[in-house]
């Protein structure tokens, strides 16, 4: 097997391939142009979306040429894969805005790759937006079997809840993308999650029928955590790349809180550390917290830059009492002193600090013993009374206090 494919396999990025021997030979012969598509259904990617883009960078590192396809055209329909109901139909203006935001995020991610010049962007709106539907059905639709399409898992699942005709067209459009990229750029490989297997193989088959050419598809496994939960989901929801949706500190903490059973797998998939170093970090007898902190720093640095990763690490160490901590890097909230002088209700305080989204959740947090406040010595005390008032006497010499929700969420309150 080609060394680049072997590396992907060892790192966990290999699930299915249309012809692994043929792809291996093609990659041995010289650079292969490949593509990965991403529909702009929201203004920010989350970490689950980023899984294939990590494999994308491994292909670049091996000398191959990548196309990041922004699916501004296909998003007008919506991919039924992995969904139990029809996706929300977004306006063209919203999709254009999302497409620009996602391209900016990917630009920053690829800028960290030494060979980012091997990346080019494309937008399938360029060839899909003005298609003549009749001509498209005659030229492209005639090559598709409805029976075969319905055999794919994505469609079989949706048939149970209802598959709209607009979604039924999605596989034709994604296949057409592969055909267009083959014609325009000589693209011979499409990569993606395993839920895209049906769409990817349909595209390879379309190119074989129309162009008589051999192209390939490669999928990676859909990632779940050891506890069975979906990768990239936290207590607050999806872990986004956009700092307005997920702060750098919360992003860092998501990785820092990785379960022991997931550490090695995530080091291999979400960092570019050598495989041997990943194995060394997870060797028997090693402190798993050291590996978790390294994982958190590496991923945060890749997405947000080394400076931001360093600040997040310092904030986390301050919250958890580690060496090299810096309270100023912790998530903070400015609060007026008058609130504390009058007595700040604990439920209101936890809600106003953003540690919980609503006052009702803040009330439950207090009642269940999950609300804590720092004392003068810096230790944490539980707050069990929903009617408790936090006075100015609780502030430390710097006019601050630290709140904790559960075991891992902190907020530094700076009194002004």
C-alpha cells in the first residue's frame, strides 16, 4: 500500500476505498488531485466537520493536490445523509454569507500547512446555479438507477421518515460535482465521511460511464467518543471553530476533558504529531493528564493559533491549580460592585455569568450541589441555597471571585 494511504490507515482515516490497489498505484505514479466537499449550512464549521480536513492535510503533506469544494450550490437542496428529516431551506444570501465565513476558516487552517499552496478552493454554485434541468436529466439523470439509489443507507433511512423529491436529487448533483472537477482540474479522488459512500461511488461511476476514466473514492469512519456520544458535542452543544460560538478556552477544555480511552485515537487524528510520539504520550505508566493537555494545546494551536492556545492553557491551569496558571486567561465576566454590595442572588449570578443558559438551570445547578464559589483562601465552597446572597465580603483582595459549575466550567468574576 502507498505510504500516504498507510499513514492514513494507521491514524484512523480509512474506512472504505473503491479500489485501494488502483489508488495506491496512482499515488505512487505522481501527485493525485483530490477533493473534499463541505456544504455551508451554517456560518461556522464545528470540530466534527474538521475530521476530513485533517486527513486533507495529510494528503497535502504527501505531495498531493487538494480542492476544497464549498457546496454553495448543493446546499440549496440539502444532503439527506445522516439526517432524519428535511434540512432547513436557507436563502441564497444566507448560503453565500456562510460560504464566505467557512472559506475564511479553512484558509486559516490550511495556512498552517507548509504546502498550503497545493490547496485550491472551488464553489459548485459556479456550475449548478444555472443548470438547465431538462438537459441535466437527459445528460446526467439517465445514468442513474432509482433502484440502486434507494439501496444506499442514506436514502433507506430517510424513506422511513419521508424523503422529499428535492433531496432525492442530491446524489445526482454531488456526482456531477465530481465529474466537473475531473473535467476542470483532473480530479481523480473524492474523500469524505462514510455516510457519503453512496454519493462518492455514484460520482465515480458517473465519470466511468461518461468519460471512461478510473477515479477513486475514500471514506473515513464516522467518529464517536468512547462513551458513545457524537464527536464534537459538549454540554453546551457543538464545539464550533467560530470563537463567537465557542470560546477558545471552551474549545481547549473540550479536548482537555477527553476521556482516557479516546486520548491516543484523538492524538492520531487531530494532531500532526508523529505516530511514534502519540504512542509514547499514551504509553503504560504515563500520566494521562499530560497527554490530554498536549492534545488540547495541539488542536487549539492548529485551529486558533499558538498564542491563543497558550492563553487557554494558562487559563485552564489557573482554574485547576496547575503550575504556570494565569487567571487573566480564564473566561471572565465584568460585574458591577453595586450588585454585590446589595447582595447578589446566587441563581442570578450564575445565570448572568453565562455558566448556565437560564435561571431555571441555575436554580437546578444550585439545588443539585453543582454550584461552587471561591473563598478567601482560593478553595471552593458549595452553594446549596437558591436564596443565598453573595456579598462584597466574598471578593478577594483583587476584587474578584471565581465561580464553578460542576467540575469543569469556570468563570472569573471581575468586579467593577
